[in-house]
């Protein structure tokens, strides 16, 4: 057993506490099926699909739930003739 | 075509999720492309153990219901670019897992990955039988303790009857992963011996994972133990187990003992 290694390691419990606080805050807030980020995701995709045929493979949705802010990144490849197709 | 592995046990809390994450990461650390799938619908935890809990966008049920493409639901690990997670749904119930849906998802994953690791929920109900249904290989996670061994025996029965392999008259490849093994208690004679568990369950031994604080630390920081501390005793045991999964024959060392298990255990085939 390498004791130096053991003592030099930072405590892991604070990380656990912080991760749980963020996660549970989000889970509790979303009593139903969707929290705000999920709702936004679905609505944004709905709006976009009104204007163009969405190719699921060309859409990337990323979320990162944070303590103070969450981020939602919707990355969509819009083909040049997308608008014409939908119309 | 990838291999589908189910990590199962019957009993809860024996180390299935810990082992799914650690073995998945160990295989990916070796360069293999790995997808770890959480089948514990309603009580997902693999995302937390792998440190991806804040990045879940879609889940297995979304994919099955056609609400998201598989590629959108897979979360790539931040540390290992060949390791992916398909999270379970936290909010919906198990009925959303349909056999047809699961079959499609597994088939697609098999095409894209070297290994598809299915983390089974506890119990012997629908979730557990769906997780094992398409497996090529089963890892039976067992603690050296009476109720765990009994439940594992039950699960081995299901693996030999309720899986596609079994229904096609083929033999399911089964491996025993003995986890939470405590050398101090073994020394005192208060824990079932490795030989005893092997003799009772009579399936080959994939590895012995010692009870260790390193596992707790890894889960605190959201990292599979093989990534959190690759020189820790449980990490080394998981790395060895991953090599055996790939077909290498390495002797299994019993934690706290010098003795190595080898021909003896591997020679003993399931009935
Ligand atoms: N080798 C080990 N040493 C110490 N604790 C462990 C070990 N393996 C698992 N645990 C702990 O046991 C508990 C249950 O593990 P988990 O992997 O969630 O089991 P399961 O998925 O079978 O319910 C967790 O708290 C986990 O940290
Ligand atoms: Mg679990």
C-alpha cells in the first residue's frame, strides 16, 4: 500500500455532495416528465420542423445541467434548399 | 459485429453498475469501442457512476419510442473517446421497454460497437430478463454471501432458459465476477470461500474484485474506478477481468493471498 499516494489524494466526498446537489435540484424541479431545459429542447425542435424537414441525423442536442446555469446547445445542419422542401 | 454482455445478479447492491462502468471503461482504455447501456428504468444510476448525469439529453426509452435517434441519445465519455453511455429513463415506467424496441436498439449498437454492456436492474422481472435477452455473454456478479449466491443461481437458471441463445438451443457463455471480496473477513473465516462459491455455481471465474474505498471514491467523483485510479487494487482486478473477457488466460489472484487460481477453476465447466 502506498501511503504517500493515499494521503496526497484530495477528499472525494465534497465532489459527491456538489454533484448530488446539482442533479437533485434538477430532478426535483422536474416533477412531471420534463424540466425547463427538456421543454425548451422539444419546443425548439418543433419550431424548426415547421420550417424545414428535420433530418434527425443532422441535429445534435447537448445539455449540461449546472448549479447556477444550464446550457442547451442545438446544432442543426440546414441544407441550402431546406425551406423550399418544407413549403 | 460487437459482443453483447449482460451484467446481472438477481440481488441488488452487489456491484453490477460499478462493474459495468469499470469493465466498459477498461475495455475502452484498451482502444475498443464500448457502449454501456443502463436498463434500470426508473432508477438509473449508471450516468452518475460514469459522471455523465448532467449531460443526459435523451434516454433508452426515447430511442425505443422513436423520439430520438440512437446517435443523439448516446453520450460520449469526456475522458475516453471510445466509451459511450446510453442512459435509462428516470421518469418513465418499465412498460416502455418493449422487447421489439430493445431488440432494435441492441442490433444497432452491435453494428457500431465492439462491446455492448447491458447493466441489468436487480430482480428477475421484465427489466432483468430484457437486459439479458440478447446477450452473447453473461457476467454474473456475486458477493461471497449466502443470499447473493442463491440469487445468482436463480439468474443462471434464467440465463439458460429465457435468453435468445437458450431458446435457440445454444449455450450461454457465463462468467462469475466475485465482487466486494473482503480479505480480512475471509481470513477470519467469516466469508464464503472462493472455492465454495465456484463449486456451488460452477461457472468459470472472470475475476475477484476486492472490497475497497477506491470504489467509493470513484463513485463520489463520477468516474469508473479504472479511470479514477488505475493503480488501485479494484482497478487492477477489473483490468484483468477485461483481458480475460477478451480471451486471455490470466491466473486469478485471490485478494490477500499469494495463491493464484488457474487451470483448476477454468477447467471446471458448467454442467
Ligand atoms: N468492490 C467494492 N468495494 C466497495 N464498495 C463497492 C464495491 N463494489 C460495489 N460497491 C458499492 O456497493 C454499492 C452497490 O453497488 P452497485 O454497483 O450500485 O450495485 P448494483 O448495481 O448491483 O445494485 C455501491 O455503494 C458501491 O459503491
Ligand atoms: Mg445497478
